[in-house]
C-alpha cells in the first residue's frame, strides 16, 4: 500500500499518513536544524487531537530494552480504563504493531506494523480498542509512550503475540519475551471484540 504524507500544521513540524485500520495513524516529526543542532517537537495537543487523541494525556512512560529481538505485548486496557496512546522511539528501532480488537470494526483482528526509529522520527497513534506490541530491532532501544488513561491493573488485558490466528509476522527471531507476555492467552474462536 502506498501512503502519502500530509502536513498536519502550517509550520510543517508534523506529517501524517493513514493506515488501512480506521483511526490508526502514523505521524512523523520534522526536526528543525541549524548550526547549533536541531529541535523537534515530540507532542502538540492540537496536532494529536487531529489524529484522534481527544482525551488529555494522563501518563507518560519510557522503556529501555537491552536486546534486539525482544518481544513486548500485546497489551491493552478494558473499558472504562481503555486508553489511546502515542508510541515514539527515542533511541534504536522497533517494529511496532497495533491489533484492532474493536467489536463491529470492519478491520476486526487485523493488525498493522510500522518501523519506528530514532532516525525516522515516526510515531504510531493508537486509538482505544487496539492491543499494542513490538519487537526491538536494535540493542538498547528506548521508547516514549503517551497514554490517555493511567495504568489500571484490574483492567489489564493481553493477547498472545504468537497467536497463529493473528499471523503477526515479527521481523526477527525472538530473543526474549517476559513470562507475563508468554502467559497471555490466544484469542478464543468466539471472541467478539471489545467495545471501545
């Protein structure tokens, strides 16, 4: 699929492209350079509102993953603690995926993957009703997550990242995965989705 980038602001600090999954958006930061170095905006409320982040950011998390090939996910939160999130890579690179779990969505159980890296300045804007997961492509990869809901352990949900029904094509052999993520169940055949 060929996607065209479109400017989200007059200054051209952010570009956007759509994905085949409704509401899932890819945003690219456009840094400004001069003799001193560079400046890039990581977040702008007005810009991300255009991309579907209509609730306030409630929590910001940072992860550092030591080994390439590490798999994290697939994670989501059940309503009423469902969250939209923006995922950005500050160092290294990941293959980042979002899985549509929205009941009655035309792309129910479809996934989309995007390479996020410190070099490409690309972020994935994930709406409520999606599960999120990733695989690191480089050692010592650092990610920044912006969430519209605080983490709520009782609302936590997970999907097995190796569920054969999903056929997610991870780009590398898996070097590490947590016991927690390995324990996520495969989706039952009668899984009807979640209400976002």
